[in-house]
C-alpha cells in the first residue's frame, strides 16, 4: 500500500465518474479516504520502447486505474455503505 498501514483498500475502478460518486458518498458519511491513481498510458508507452506498435495508447481507450483507501476502523462502515450502491 502506498500511504499508510492504517489504511485499507475499499474500492477500485477505471471509471472516474464512479470514483467521484463513491468519494462523495464517503465524504457525506464523514469517512476519511485517500486515492491512488495508476496511469496506464505511461505503462503502455514503456512497453512500446522498440516502436513496433506506434498506435498503442493513442486511441484514448487506455484508462487509468483508481484505488480508494479508508482507515481500517472505518472499513466495515464504508463497505456497508458501498454495498448499498450496487
């Protein structure tokens, strides 16, 4: 985990709209959260250093990966709230 041993991953997605929806719900319920973003465009470009696939990553179909973390003490409450979304 990137941040802190007191935090645990509660949600992950590639959809930025869903991430903001979940963040707003957690904030409205006074649950502290942190996010981590993995940029997949950079990863794909590093895999293409030999230049064999020049179109790779230029179509806009490459999405970032978002992870949401909460404190372990809030994990059950956050999980319950998020389970009501689906």
